[in-house]
């Protein structure tokens, strides 16, 4: 598995203030991605963190401290330019893909996008339009989330979706 927390380095992603604390998308996406990595590893998976924060592990704080020291696998400075940043991450995944050719492989990117206060927070899944297995995996994840919402938040409803993304 190649796990990529959204944004990082000079790009914090969505920023906001909550209870007088600055919150940044990249910090929460990284925390979620680390938790996913831990669960995958506990099931025997090989995991590569594509976005790496060398001094932030899983944190249970209510507000995660904002920093800009994230790097791209293996330990490359993340550029501010979005195209260069995406190319850097794609190159990292593609090199690892070649190294593990013939093995089961998945790349998962995690973003924590901002929404208005009035909207429920749901989880949305995207896949490459050329990948039938990616679409199938996204649908399995969607159904798992929907089941967990029914179990832990009965009556709330779940509005997540699966869609294509280039």
C-alpha cells in the first residue's frame, strides 16, 4: 500500500480556526493516514508512507499542531508548486510500483476537505476511471463506512459517494 496524506510541507491544505486554534488539513490527513497504516500493517500488509512527517506520529490531541516539515518518500523536500508536488508523489509511487511488480498494490490518498458548519461530514471515495479494481475497492470502502455509520450513528444517514477522478 502506498499511503499519501494530502498536502504537506509548504502547503497546509484547508486552514481554519476552531476554538481559537489554527487547524490545517495536512495535519489531520496525516494522522488519519498513520492510523490506516497501523491497521494495514497489523493485518500483514507492506505499507509505504509517501507523505512523511519525521516528528509527528499518531496524536490524540484535540488540536494538532501545525508545522511545515513534511517530506515526500524517501525524504525529499516537498515543492510548493502543485504540479511539481503531484509529479514528485507520482514518481515515488511509480518507482515503488516497479519494485513490487506482480504484487497486489494500492495507492490511497487521504484529504480532509473543509465544509460549511451546516453540512454533515461524510467520507467520499474516488478512483481512476480506468481501474475496475479501484472502483470495486472504493465501493467496498463506501459500504463499510455506511455500515459503520448505521451502527454508530443510527438515524443520521450517510451521504458518501464513489466517483471517478483523474
